[in-house]
C-alpha cells in the first residue's frame, strides 16, 4: 500500500503537463487554432529533435542546442553568482544591524520598483550588446529576492540563540556562521531558489538584444522568421533547464549545509 501511495505521489506533478498536452493535441487535431499560431505537438517534437540532435547546418536551427544552452548557462551562472555573493551577506547585515537596514532598505526598495526592462537601454549603453549586458540584468533581478529573504531570515532569528551561544564562549564571527546563518538558512534557500528562477526570466530579456547564441537569441530570431515551432521549443527548453537548475541548486545546498535540509 505504501509503495502504491508513493508511486501515486510521484505522478501528481505530471498531471497538469499531461492535461495541457492532451488539450493541445485536441485543439490541434480539431483545427480550432490555426497551425501558424499554435503548431501541432508532432511538429514541435520534430523541431525539437532537429534542434537538439540534428546535424548542424542541415536545417535552420538544427544542432544548435549545446551551443545555445552552454552560452545561456554561463550567463545565468555568472549573474546568479554575483547576485548571491552580494545579496546574502547584505541581507544578513540588513536583517541584524539596524544601521545597515536603514542605509539599504530605502534604496533597495526604490531600485526594486523599477521594471527590469527599464534597465535594458542603460545596460546596452554601459556594456554593449553581449554577455556583460545579460549578466548585469540577471544579477540585478536575482539580487532582490536573495537579499530580501536573507534579511527576513536573519531578522527572525531569536536573539536568545545568539545570547546562549555567547554564554558558551562562541564569538561574534563564529556565532554568525554557527548560529545565525544556519537558523536563517530556510529563508536563504528560498531566496536563492527564487533568484535563480528570476535569473532565467531575465536571461531571455538580455539575450533579446541581438547576441548570436543563447536560448533567448533563438527565440528572438525564430520570431523574426515566423518559426513559432522553434519559439515554443525554446520556451520548453528554458522551462526544463530552469527546473533542472532549481533541483541541482536545492540538492547542492542540502549536501553542503545541514541547516538547508530544514527548508524541505
């Protein structure tokens, strides 16, 4: 009985995708939506096969998957790393030190209110078309959820825990790493995962500026040529890569920090 229940729980996440694909097949087979607006799933599957496994140059976009994915992964990784290295320590400082909270909160909230696309023209002027602009946009977008969750987690740590550590001889620096960060880790993990998800969204914005390779570049180029099938393939690939990177980040954090396992 337990095995059957476990098997049923593993199937739950696939219910919505299966329902969407079934509805998509029904719509395509009945011609309720023209194929130039929503291609048949079979056409999407053929385009995806050519894009991922096809011979480069045999057809447009064939065999570009590895090159585009490597370029996009590099941009996401660098932008997210910059955001994490800045957001976690600043968030912890803001959560625990009143002076830092007063210094940072107003500016951070003001910049956070600016739509990401508003930064695109300025980023193009500063960094030009290419990797630097995309990394800047990704880092900027990912910083806010990382910072805010780290600040919330640090602020909610009971002062009695730190006082108990001090009574047992734990110094301030050690207390930060042995008590404060582990206690705030569930919020930090949530912020990092949210930041990584936002990174993929802003990756596409950065790659729409005309870079030669990348998943966002493929989507933009395919839109200009009317290849809606490739646009959908690009969207699906980004969704899969985003989900896979989230799982990898979650596993890496849980392997690296015992306190991260409390985040579920």
